[in-house]
C-alpha cells in the first residue's frame, strides 16, 4: 500500500538531491536508496530517499533510523559492483527485527549506483533544476536493471498514468510484464499565497508552518503586513498585481483571498484565475460573492474562470471564529493538494 509523498518528504528530498549532486561532482559515484513500497507502520513514505557516499557519509532517511544501518552497509556493495539491489524488511524478516522495524511494518528499498560518467549527475541536476523551477518531475525505473526514463509535464505524449502522478505526486511500485517498475513522482512543496494580512491569515500561516507548507502573505496595507504580525513568514507589503507576476503561480500553489477588501481581492483574483494554480478561494458571504462575480465579469473574466473561485472558502465545519475559519480553509487546501484519492475516501 502506498500513499502520496508528503510535503515533508518534498522538503527532505531537496536536501538529498543537492547532496547527491555535490557528492557526485566530488567523488564521481554515490548510491541512492529509495523507498519503493511500504505496508503498515513504515515511518518514511514511498519516495523517501537516502544518498550514501564512498566515505560512509549519508544524507536522508528511508525508515526514520531503524534500518539505515543495513541499507548503508548494503550500499557499500552497490558502490563496489554497480548492481542495483532491492531490500525488503518486514515482520517475517529476522533482519527487520534486529534493526528495530516497528511491529507490523514492511519496507522495500531500492539501491542504485549513480555514476557521474554515465549520466548520474545529469539526472540529479535535472531533478534539482525542476525543483528550483517548481516543476513536476517523474523517474520511471525498472528495478531489475536500473533502466530509467524521465518525464516532465512538457514531455510530449505523456501516458495517462504518468500525467496523473505528475498532478497528484503519488509514487508507486507497479508489476509489469517487464518486472517491477517504480514511478517516482517528485513535485515541489505545495505553496500557499495568502492575500490579506488579517487575523485569519495569521492562523493560516501558523497552520501552514505546522503542516509543512510554504506560505507567503501579500497586503499593501503596511499596518497589517508587518513582520511583527507574521514572524518567520515571507510578507510583501505591496499590491497583489505587483507581487503575483513576480513570484509566479503554478499548479502546486493555492491562492487564499481573505483581505475582504474588494480592490485588493479583485486584483489578486484576476491574476489567479488566469493562471494554472491549484486552488483559488475567497472569503465572503454569498451576497458579497455575487457582487464580486459581477465586478470580475465587468473586468472581462469569463464565467468558467470566475467559477473556479471556491466560495464560501473552507470546508463546512460550522466555523465561526477566525481560528476555526482558518482551520476550515487549511482543510480544504489539504484536500485540494491530496486530490481525488482523498476525495474518494471521504
């Protein structure tokens, strides 16, 4: 059973990829260990990675610490002979008990050697570049021999299976006629852009921090958009129409419009609705939203574009206070990030 990689693993992956790049440039070879399948109490999700160098150094995690020793020991053999290996740890495996895998857990880890002279550095650099550009990146690897193929959203004639995983971020081990194949989807961390430095925004930022989302606040009112009110958060005391084109909106960004001031909200919505961002929501009653729709239509927005706005914003949990409204909003953002799979479970 595999689940979509978490936003936490996305942040961890950034460190592993950059470390792998640096060590490849230094040593010419590294071993990359990837969690390709889990069941039960596995602390690291599918797609979690660890990179090991010839000197015994390593970065990342494939189990939260309980099987790292075994994986790193095996990585020495992979460095020496270049043959990929698949390791399995589970309750029926005596090794798993020795290294402390939690009861009921199962982890399958794939180890492969990356060689600078054989395209390993190019692979890692492409993954790092995609991450820097906030673009989806997927590697299809045949476990038997390490044969791989790279896919990006711009790849022509994307197979539906690949396109779906570039949207959802779900990595998965597949059984195919050619043997086991791992689809490793690597998406940038989901990002939240909040329009309006309000009390609701303050709580959203705190929830975003706790759940691992990147967050940015935009509000031209300097009395609201102050560093003191949003400690540790990127705050732009500028108009949305000036900031949004500069920071860019992408399919992994949610735009939350909570200023509740029409000339601030509308400018942000015009830009967000013309982008391919993941989610657009706006605070306000049905009556206020009806007036908003009229203003946006008069500004040239189409009904389809306007229809993308989630209003009232937030899941219907009966929220009343700013904190409760913020919780409802974050819940709806998380649902949008997790996609249809989470929707089907509701």
